[in-house]
């Protein structure tokens, strides 16, 4: 059933301090809404349980991408269009740029925000594995002040996060340490554009004297949360990539994911495809990024 | 049943004209355009941001108007399909859709035209791949897309020639 707009409140205080004051006054009773690409879909379907919304759209404090010497700070309501077209993102964080370009069509990229995607906490979100491998940190803000948390700790269970009821994500901070790495990402879905992933993988690696010096692998749609594949990384790190290592890595990956059967795919298919994506990444890394 | 909330006055520019509507802040921009302002060119297809039939330009950016609460359009510059033609004169890109058979039943057409306006504003001479990407959020169930892609290529040529 369609929702009746008379039943909902929406306010737009227009600056960050007014928004966090509102959240502090009545913690948990206001749902922040940025570009609406998730909230408005639930609203249209009559499934939005929140009745009071506070708009973050076009808050100047959350809409900037700041380039610092050691990190890139992406304001939480920067859109996918802003992110995929940013020169430093394209050059140093190509996995994020490509994930942004896969997220919905152009109209949704013009409205969907990275912070919204993180808080919505879908295990299938395309950009979240990229944030895991870049070892992002989140800057959280409330009237109590700011705190930084490693993104890897942020999702505590299916659609659960460690965000307090009076807190917002202010920025996503990406360390500028991986520009020379080989990067690999692939989304497997029913079609490339505007389809939700069956499985997606983002990975980074670096070889030194023929051995894997550093490796980071993360996947979406294979567990209740976007997942860093630490055991698989442990198998690969410090070793030379050969067919035995690839088989070993595929087995480790299958062991640490928890895929499910749902409307988009099956656990068995997801597991098989994930192993193949890990293999494709390692083959690319072995050649120093020369092959596709 | 709760008592109706007080409406808010929300102002924006539509197709070059300043307008103020009295609306609930959570009303969808699509409904405000269609029901308050009589601009019925933008269509509701899926109502969840998948089909692009409700596409409009908001401050130059292509958006699905079914996913925009009208309060977020406060102060915005909006262009709908009704604002694309110059008086009675179709834009070359609209004529290209007609000439190439890029429209059949017509439900998706306003959205495709708006997506094409947006694409050509960013990339006046798009490659076929860029056209496919630029229109990937718009669904058509009649044409099979070939005529639409051809229309956009033709539109790019005509728009740049004018």
C-alpha cells in the first residue's frame, strides 16, 4: 500500500549542527534521508517504519571531497556521480570509482550517496568491498563530538551498525597508500547496469620479488555484512602465486563466506563464482596486472 | 487516521518559471509536478527508481522524481519534458527520436528524452558505450532499444550542428 504523505514529517534544517542537535534532542526518532534512493523506495512501498525524517541533502558540510596529503576525505552525502568523476578517486582509488559507476543508473548515481549506502548496510552494496580493501575509516559526528572508527568494524550484523542513535557519518576517510597496487574488481549480476549483485569482489595486491607482499580481498553478497576475506589473504600473503596456491585460496574463500539462497541467486552459485573471482584476481596479480 | 498536517510552501523554478506549491514535505516531486502543477509529461512507471519514466533535471542533474521528496526541491531549478521544446519548435533531439522511431507507446519517452538531454549536456559527442551507460537507468518495453540508440546518435549530430 502506498504511503500517505500526511503521515510523515520531513524537515531540512540546512546545516550540520542543527541536524545533530535535532538527533540529540530525540535520539532514534529521526531518520536521516539524503538522496532518497533507499528511503523513498521503502516509503513508496508503504514499508517505511520511521515517521520523522531529517534531510541531509545538499548540507555543505557533508558534500565536499577534501584531498589531504595522507588521505582523501569524502563527505558522507557525496553522490556516486561526484565520486566516480573525482580525479583523485579515479587515479588512486579505482575500485571505488568503478563501484560507483556500477551503482544504479545515472539518475540514481546523481542522488545516491556513499554515506547512505554505508548506513543502509546492504550486504550487496557494490561500493562497500572497495572501502574494506582501502582500509577506510569513518568519521562519525554527534553533539558529543567526533570519533573515528575503522570501517571494517562498522557493520555488526545484518543491517546493524555501531552508529549511535544520535550520530551521523560525517566523512569516509581513505588512506592514500595504495596507488601502485594492482587492483581488481568485478560485479556479477543479472545485467551490468541497475541490477543488484549476486556476488561482487574488490581486491588489491602488490608483489615484491615474485612474492605477494600485500594483499587485500573483500566481497559483497556472500555474508550478512560486506566481508574482508582475511583467511584467504593469509593463505596468499608471502607466497608465490601458482596453481596450487590458487586452489588453496579458493578453498579458504569458500570456508570463510556465509552465502545464502535468495531471489537473486543461490548459495552454491555464489560460492562457486566467488572462488572464480578470487582466481581471476590472483592470475591478474601474478602477471603484475598485465592481464584483464 | 491522523489529522492532516499543515502543508508547507515550497518554491522552485520549473521550466524557467518561478512556482510556489503548498504541499506536504514528503510528497514525491513526481506527484507535485503532475497533480499540483499539471505537468503530466513525467510518468510513473515503477515508482522505485528502476525505470526512469519519471526523469527530470534538478539543478542540471538527471533524477528520478519519484524518489525526491518535494522539500528537497526547495530552491531548485527543475526542467521537465514540457520545458525541452522551444515554444512550438521541437529540439533537434526530440525530432531525432521521431525520425528514428525511438518512441512507440510513449510512456518511457519523456524519461529517455530527459536522460538524453543530460547525457548531451555532459558529453556532446558520446560514444555508443557512453550512450548505453547514459540511458541505462531508462527502460523501454517496445522498441528493443536499437532505434533509441540510433536516435541519440542522430540527436548528438543534429544538436552539435545547430
